[in-house]
C-alpha cells in the first residue's frame, strides 16, 4: 500500500543541506549542530574538572569559572540534549508512523535556524568584554540583574536562550502535528511504536512549558534594561516560578525520547515484543502530566511554595517510573538477549538512570533537600540522570539507528570500547560527587576545603576517561563512514516501520508499506511468515527435517 | 519541491482520524493537578498549570473529527526564505542589546524573508493548480 505518490520537482542541491525541508535533513543538521555544542560544552567541563582537581586556584579565575559552569550547563541543556532528543524524534517519527514527510516542514526548518542562531548568540558572549553568561543555567534574579551581572555577554545569553528554546519549540510542534495528523493507514494511536509515544509525550511537555521560558527570558531582558519587572522578593519568586515551570519538564524532555529509544532497543535485542505496551502508554501520559506539576521542588528552600503538594507530586513520579522499569525488565525476561553495542548502552541507561532516579527521591523530600540543596549531591544527581542516563539512552539510539540514517554499520569493537570507557568514566566522575555533596562541598565554586581533594581528583580523572570515550565514539563514526559496511534495510531484525524502507530512506520515506496491525508491524510479518510459511519454504523445511 | 499524497484512506476525507484523545487526556490530567494545587494553596502556580494545558486543548479541538488531508500535499524541497526569516529575527533580537541599528537591520532582513516566503508559497500553490 503506497503512502503517497511524491513527484519530485527540479530543486537545487547545493543549498539542500542548509535549507532543505526534508525532515531527515533538518533532523540531521540539528543533530550535527547539537553534537558540536556538546563537544564545546564538554571541553568547558574538562577545564572545570582540571580546575577542581586540587584545592586552590590553578587555571581560571573566579569570574571565568562562573562563565564555564554557566555555559557548560546551558550548552548541554539548551543546545545539546534537548535539540538532540528532538532531532532524533524529527528523524524517526515520520518513518515510524509511515508518513511521507513531517508536518509543517518549514516550521521545523525555521526551528533549526533559530536554534542555531540562539546557540551562536549564547557562545558569542565569550567574545565580549565582560565575557559570556555567568549566572548558571537558570540565571536567578537578583543575581542576573544588570546591577549584579552587567555586560553584553549576559544579555546575549538571555537572548540566545530565548531563541534556542523557541527553535526547539518549533521542531517539537512539527513532531506533534506529524503524529496527530500524518499517520499511515492502520496506524491508530494504540499502534504507535513505543518511541513515537515517548516523543508524543515529550512534545506535550515542550508545547506546554517552553513558551513560558521564552516569556521569562523576554521579561528578564526587560528587567535588565528597563527594571521594575522582577522587583523585590516577590519578583525573584515569580521569576523562579516561570523558570522552573520550564526547568523541570525540560529534564523529562531530555529523558523521555531516550526511554523510547531504549525500549525499542531492548525489544529488538531481546527478540521479543515490548512487554506491557498499554501500561507504558498510560505511564508515559501520567509521568509527563505529573512532571508539569513538580517544579516547586526546586524551590523548597524559598518557603514560597506549597512544599507538601510539590513533595507529593514529586514522589508520585515513582509510580509511572516504576511501571516503565517493570516493562523494560519484563521485556528482557525470557528473551534471547543479544549484547550488541546499542543493547549495552540501553542497559547502561537502565542501571545508571536508576541511581539518578532514586537520588531524586532524596531531593523530593523537603527535609532532605534542605540539607543537600546547592551541594555537589545535586550535581551528582542530575548528572546521573542526564549524562549516565540520557546520554547513554541517546547513544543506544544513535548506535541502533545509525545504520538506518547512513546505510553503514558502526564498528562493534569501537562501540563496545566507547561504552566501557563512558560507563567507567561516568561512574568514576559522578559517584564521588554524592559524597562530596554530603560532606558539604557547595556547587558553583572553583575552590574548596583541602579535605575534599582526593574525591575531587578522582572525579577529574573520571572526566578524562569520559573524554576518551567520546573520542573513541567519534573515531567510530568517522571510520564507519569512510570504510562502509553496508547495513541493508534491517540489520537488527527490528520491529517497527522505519526498518521496512531502504537505508538511508528515500526523500519520501517509503515506496510501499506493509499492513499495520500492531505497534510492531515487522514482527507481525515475521510471526505470520513463521506460522504460515510460503509453500516453497514449507517444502524446504520439511525436506530439511526429513 | 515535491508533492506527497495524503496519508491514507481511513476516515472521512481519506486521512487517518483521531489523535485528540491523548492530548485531551493529558491536558485533563494537567488541569486536574492545577485544580488540586489551586485548592491546596491557590495563586499564580496553579494558573501556570491550567494555562499550560491550553495549547493542547486548542490543538485537540482543532483536530477532533478532522481527517488528515487526503488531497495531494505540496512539500517544499528547500526553502531559503525560512532561513532568511530566522536569521532576521535572531539579528533583531540580538539588536536588543547591541543597539537600535541592529534591530532595524534584523527587522529588514526578517521582512525581506517574510515577503520572499509569501512569494514562494504563492508560486507553490500556482504550480499545484
């Protein structure tokens, strides 16, 4: 059954990579740019860890350190993980639902360019006299006022964040409308692949929360130039409400797409249908709805929010999270598990995110949060969720879908080497930070008490191992693209529609589509072929048995 | 530029229907959580929650009962004016700190991009006919 009958018109190819509206190109551009920002922000982290390796100031000034942690955090959140998650969705969702293209392709193209301009504006602050933004990724008032943080660099940060977030919002809207409006015949909502459901839930959060941050950044800029917007204690609290209304859901925006990716990987490499599909769908909706109602736990110490309410909603998150973990583990139980690189990264995600999730329960409890707030415990917690969790989920997805996007297989040996380096590096870097936090080391400072030196040194060594792991991953990409091992349509024996088409897919994705009767149509076909083999196959099997 | 057919043969008008239920379910959950917070403590935070659900309610209402378009859909192969528009808006935004001159330059680029985009879309429609 054909999805559509695309007719190509003459189109210039030179600018295709810059302004092409094909969802795959827009997604690839966004992914490549986000990788660039990841590397930039990663280098900043290495400089920070070099500074923190020993007590006393070694490499950078206090002022520069403020810029480093601000641009590292901002870069990773606004310019890397969020756009990378959306890029994965923009590439895969139309393919998974059998669509010829994404809806609103111009909007997603606009989103890419706006995001790129935002990123350049943020990093452009380094070229100004006062340096780049230096008020952390959340830029609290009154710290971010023009009195306390003067300079064009901070203005550029505010403008850049607004642009980058607006760009991400545009890409998310394109994905959302694609899912709602462009599904292939037979692709009902309860036949959407797990990854597409995860992207749908993600876009709900983006549409509901990202506009609030764009408004907050506009108001912050007005406050810096005109004043009178966020005045006094209530102004500061109002800004925090606006920021964290975005700031908490965005954590799940950087997490859910990778839950979806990991779910696909786990099902494929367990050779099983995903367990508990409907329960997962309900848990995704519940999880994302609750995630909009927990921002106040970032403000427990302000005494300006209803702590009981936000503590309750934060703890309730454990219920849908538990359902998702149960489904992932149950999918593996009884499966014929293949430990290929994507599966290793998926298992890394499952195990390491659990540490991030469980320590999240600590910060969801006001009395415990009072103790660890502002300490390295928080740094450890969110790096376990975003690095050891989300990045591993992203890499599971990248290793899994790389053959689809490029037509070439990534090298298994290099993939496994990068996995182990990253896994060892992540745990050596971030686990000591829990103890540092409990021992009273505050975050966002370039110097600390000498008694904390050993754990900090260990953490810095771990950061070096992470850098090595990233280099091995990049080498793997380069080697695999230069000496190509052709992937074919479906190198993994996967279950969803994107593996029905060629690798890489053509401009309009599909020449034809199989019948869609579940969320795993290719698995349906294989099961049907096993139950009802073609006459010649059946005869061959009987002959072999005889 | 390329044409793509509608996405299917189900539902009135040929396209796949549905998709609004999850939007409404999710928006409903959010409104419920907002109402719970409003009863508990009230104030701006609960308005944020209830207001945040509105874009999805609007999208669900717009989508409800409408089949995906079955007619031939025009897909732009590439769109330079979109990039020009985005760069213009970004330049004008940076002008908010660099000075009025850059705001004006950015606005001019954005206006140029917008007109170019409108022309591109008109030409597409003519080509389709």
